C-alpha cells in the first residue's frame, strides 16, 4: 500500500495494514511508524531554508527601511505548511525583521485568505516581503500587492500554471517546488522492490526541492 499522507496521525490505519501483513510506503509526509517500509518526500525544513535564504539575499540587496515580512500559511492542520512557515520566520526574525504569520481558514483556496489579505493590505506601507506557503496564497498575495505603490519581494512554495506566468511576468520573484512526479515514481519503484525483490529500504528517501526564478523557469 502507498499512502499519500497529509498528517503524521495515521496510526489506526497503519495498524490495519500491519495486522494483514501488507507493506506500506508513505509519500508526501513522513510517518514515524515501524511498519512503514520507507518514507518518500521532500525535506520541508530544507525546502523552507531555500526560501529563507533567497529572501535574505534579496532583502540584503534592496536594503529597505521597511521591516515587515508577511508569511501566508495554510490551515494549521497541515503539518508540512507549518514547517514551511516556521523556518523562514526564524531566519528573518533572527536578523531583525518584523515577521507576521497569517493562517488561512481553509486549505488551498485563495478565497479563504480574504480576511488575512485585508489585514495584509492595511499594513502595506511597512511590508517589504511576502512568503506564501502554497500556490493559492501566492496568487492572492500578488493580486493584492498590485495596488501597492511599490512591489514587495514575493516568494512562493510549489508551482501551478498561474504561478509560472507570474514568475515570467516578474510579479513572483521565486518559488520553491517539490517534485511530485519523482516522489510518485520512487514510491512505485520502492513498493516493487519490497514485493518482488524483498529489499530492505532506508527509512527516508529524500526528493530534493528546487528554487525556481526567472533565470531557470524555462528549463522546467
């Protein structure tokens, strides 16, 4: 069985597979359970560090007096999004930026961010950068910032066709992407090795994240 988890809290489900001696491969969110044969995922800490380093490098270049950084997060239930938000938050606040995290009322819908974006707009004179933890937040943030007198640095996470167009148009400075196709391929290959070749796999197989900017987007 291949499980595409969104949370670590899957113990009851895994116990059923264990009773029936069905091997389990976890993808997307690593699960700490002895019955899991291997976890295949992006390391969200490393991916978030990529976003944080890019933000710091851009902020250093512009040397603005503005110090407010907004992080638009997903629902608090989404553990991977919490990691994505926490790492850049700490990196930026540790060097003196005023970092504010906002959580959406629902996952993946840009419209769930309405209340957050209203508050975001009310502080527009202070905002120097925005990090959005998922695609819907990036698009909503960019749309809101179009009314600003200047362009804050915009960094996202993941990428859809809208975000690709935003990077090409210069509205989105960068995004950090996972490789879901490779995660799925490695998941299937891993299950094959378990069932057909009886191979003991490492507990975690990392599929690296990648920074996408205008400089490399045409290669994707």
